[in-house]
């Protein structure tokens, strides 16, 4: 699924109350959507929770940037995660969102 379509799917599927999702490293976070924007925060119900100090907004631009590396990351290409993480502090959350919603 292309990045634009996946962004629309995620923002329409997530509610403002949120859903807890697990990253590939095992940390849980809460993801929510309101007014066409994505938000991530610490998990409340699952642990271990991410260590976010406050709710973060994930911009569409940031999402599409990380999405452009997703296939390379899934294939296990060396250094991709580090390359993306240097440009986006939300990489782990975005990858977890892509993984969950592209496989549903």
C-alpha cells in the first residue's frame, strides 16, 4: 500500500481515544488520531511502556519519509534503521503503525 493511502487508513481507523501498539523492540505506546493528525504517547495499559515525556504529533511528511524506507527495513537491509532514525525521532512508532495497519 502506498504511503498516502496508508496514512489515510491509519488516521481514519484510529480514534481520538487511541489504541496501544507494540514496537519491534517490545515497547508499548498509545497511538491516536484527531482531525487528520496522528499522535503517540506512553502506553497506559501495557508494559513496558515507551518513555515519551509528552504526547508527540506525527506529521504526514514525517510519516511518508519513514514509509519510504519501510520495504528496505522489512528486508533487513543493514543500516536502514539508523539512517531513518537520524532524520525522524518517531521512527519506531511509525514503523510499528505501518506494520500493524498494512497487515490488517
